[in-house]
């Protein structure tokens, strides 16, 4: 698998990056498969640098906050009104209510909303399979319904935290992952609200408890010093840890 960081900015697009979006690619059965983990505001434009947006096979949303899903609006326009014609529907997985949320976001009548462009599907308890990917979702701890996404292919595993505070569901979903793409939005030195996000040290603790091979920190808001977040993570995780960088590709 290959992971490309399309956008890594936490809570809103920053001066150097779009909000959350990650491109995962694998070659299998004689073709390239491409899925997106989240499509936050500002991410669709940046995606053009790394892949043809019309060649994406599916979108998986961790939750329905704007910085993780709102560029589905622009993607809807692209797939509906492209000069090459109306594009085939592709699956969009997410928490219950994605179709209604996106129709409202673009001020569309709920019927059909965006359902002629996207095949909206709710996550289920059992793993979903798409081409070479097996994807396991587990609910995590956030003010809205949110999920961690575990992607397995070719004997390798990537786990994406989505947005979450420290919780058992995250640790269990990340267990033994080769690469753990984990949010670190808060600083230990601040009085952070409970049940929302991780600090760098909490991301490191989760990585240690889960026994992951590599920790990649993401979703740092523009108002924080990313090097401080990285230093915090190094106090609790002794393995390979670095900051996710927009435009960087990581082989898993």
C-alpha cells in the first residue's frame, strides 16, 4: 500500500495544507485501486496533484465534521457536471446520515440530493471489502459519531485514527498496525476539553499500547507548533515517529 497525505491540517485548512484527506493506493488484479480517507475542506483541489479525482474508487469518512467531509460538495459538482459527462456513482461510506448531511450542506433537495453521484453506505460491524482492501471500522470517542479506520492489504496494515480522544476502541483497532496515522490536536500544557482530541503524548501512549510499527502524527491545528506535538509523542513512544507532511507518500 501507499499512503499520500493530501491534507493534514487540523480543524480547518491551514496556510500550508488542506484539511484532512489521505489517499491510499494499491495495485491488484491488474489495476490500481484508490480510496480516500476523508475529504475535508480544501482537499479536493490538492488531490489533483496526486491522482485524477475521477479515478477514485471510494471515499471513507471518519465522521461528519466539516474538516473531514465538506469537499464532497465540490466533488459532487465535479462528478455531476464534468464536461466528459455525468460520472458513475462511487461508494461513500460513513456514519449514518451522510446523504442528508451532504444534501443540506449544498442546499439540495434531499431527494435525490447527491445520491445520483454517490452511493452512500453506513458502516456495519463486519469488515467491508473493496478490491484488495479489507477495512475494519471501530467507533471512537468524539463529540459526534466517529470511527477509526483499519485498512489491510497484502499482509500490511494502516490504521487511521480519525478524530478521537484516547479510548479502548482506538487502541484495539490500531493493534499491530505497520503504520498508525494518528491525530494529535491538543498540547499537554493546555487545559483541553475532555472527550475531543489527543495530545501528542496520548497518541504516543496509544501507539505503544497498540504495538504499532510506526507512528505518523496528523491533524495538528495551525495555531500549534507541530514540533512541540512531535516532542510530546516521543516521551511516550520509543518507535519510529514523525509528522505527516502534505504531499508526502509513505510505503506501508
